[in-house]
C-alpha cells in the first residue's frame, strides 16, 4: 500500500506541460494562445511551476495551537451477572425442552399397576433422553426395588432421588482457577485450556467463562490459540473487550497455537492475572494430529507450570457424536471437566449422565442460550428439578 502510494506520487511529479518542446510541436495553451473556456483551466495548473524551498510559504508561527482531535472514547466495560445460582435462574430454559421427559416418567410411575411393559417404557424413555443404556438400566432397577417391590413412597420423590443419584451430586464441580506462587515466590496464574471441536460453541464458551470469572472479581487474560479459524481470535477479543479483559493473539493466520498459548500464560504472569483461559483449535479430521497439537500446547504451557484445568466443550444436541468426540479428546489430553453447551435446545438432558460416565469427569458448566451470561455452573439439584417441574 505504502509502496503503491509512493510510486503514484513519483509518477505525478514526472508529468506537467512540456515547455521545452519547440513552438511548432507545442499544443495551443489557454490564457496564452486563446481565452480560457469551458473545460480549460482558468488559471495556471498548480503543478506547472516547480516550487523550490524559497517559494513555499511557511506558517507564520510554529507555535500555533494544534488542532483538537477526537480522542477515542474507551468502550464501556460491562458488569456480568453473578454466576452463583444462574442455573436456577435459567431453569425455565431447561424445563422448556426437558419436562416432557420428567412428565413422561412420572405418568408411567403413577399408573395403578406398574407392570413389565411399563418398566420397559420407562427404560426406553430414559434411553431416548440420552442417559445411556447402563445408567438407564440401573435407574430402572433401583426404581423397581423402591416403587415396584416396596410399593411405597411418592413416585415423584423417588424418581427425583434416583435421577439425582445418577447425576451424582458428590462430584467436585469447582473450577481450579486460583493463582499460586512458585517455590521461588513468583506469581503464577491458574491456567485453563478449553478444548473441543469447532462449532460446539467453544470460543463462545471461553468468552462466557471469562464473564463468569470477572463476575467473581478475577483478573483474566485470554489466549486465542485457535489459530485455525481466522475469525476466532477476533471473536475472542470482542468478548474480552466487553468485560475489559486482554486477549493475547497472533496476527499471523495459522500461527503456532502452542506459542500463542505460551505467550498468553506469560502475559498472565507478567500482569499478575488470576486466570489465563486458552481457546484451542480442535480439528478432528485426524486423531494423531489432534493429539500432537493438544499435547504440544499442553507441554509448552507447562514450561510455566502445571495446567490447572482442561475443559472439554461438547454440544449437548449432538448425542452419540458428542460422546465419540469426548472419547477422542480424552485420549489426547487429560480432561478435568466438561462444558455442555446448547442444553437449552435439546430434550435429551440425559447426556449429562452419559458423558460423565463415559469420561469419569464431572460436567462443570452448562450453556443455556446465546446470551452473554447464559453459561451456568452446573448444579445437580437445580438440573433435576428443572426436568421434573413444569416450566415456570
Ligand atoms: N442456544 C445456544 N447456542 C449456543 C450456546 N453456546 C453457543 N451457542 C451458539 O453456537 C454457535 C457456535 O458458537 P462458536 O463459539 O462460534 O463455536 P466454536 O465452537 O467456538 O467454533 P470455533 O471457534 O470454530 O471453534 C454460536 O451461534 C453460539 O451463539 C448455548 O448454550 N445455547
């Protein structure tokens, strides 16, 4: 661009009337050979004369006040909604798609006689909600014991109990986001790698998670190590800017994700941040590539210190496909928590149970909409209540 501009100026300087030409070859000039008319220059064109330094008029004073320029106004920083109790507040979103499951089960369990065919229907309903065959069979067995054999108890209370048991309220769902100090007393931010295939809502989740942490008064730095999709870094920076959080990114498309992740963690340490959230690329066309890339990102980041949390983002609407992705990622890197996005758009909330069983790690966060604060810490009680209660 700059080169183009310079070349353009040089060309213009070379043009101008050819005054050195002999009169017989000269074109008649307006104002010299005839009165100027329409289409002619009324005065001498500015570039006719070659101006030297002496003929150029300088400003009278160099101390003239400078022109007032528009100072860019810093964008207003948003204050995200508190994270605690978000799931309860967003319960209607879950209930809207999942009460059919709860209602269906309750109707079946409330029949005068719960016969063999009914138990089969209950099992099918659970499997259809993506709970997985193993957990569905277990729930049916326990319900049979408690309702079928004992014949007692409020079916709703028993069902709530058993669904809660399957979701497992004993799992530690807290995020490891506390900074530490090395033995030498050097500040070390907590490092969270966010992994998952493109399109599951991964970048959005990193942005929303930054808001959850900012709402908890944490200092956050974002690392745009998803260098595969050019727009991802831009998208992430925008999320960060909204809540006043810096983003470390590379301007080079296809840059080495590990080096961006390394720089992000370094920036987090230099800035004294509490947490560094690193968005990674999740190309799945080749398991070997994925393992190599994530392995390298993790190893390089670990030069600063251990990675505290590896969150796998899965789209809840993809069912078995999501479980397959989970298996592949779990082979590539040690997952410490699951984020299930788009739970607002599926009646198959049972995926929470299935994926926890599959990976042996807890669902820590759930996405319940496209809004900036629609990411909620997962709470088993609120989740089961949403399934069993009519939408409020
Ligand atoms: N309804 C709903 N939509 C969601 C949720 N989470 C994300 N989305 C939407 O899913 C779409 C994809 O999200 P992205 O964050 O761009 O996907 P991604 O996985 O980051 O894609 P890459 O950046 O290519 O990795 C966006 O339109 C999001 O708004 C959710 O919990 N509920």
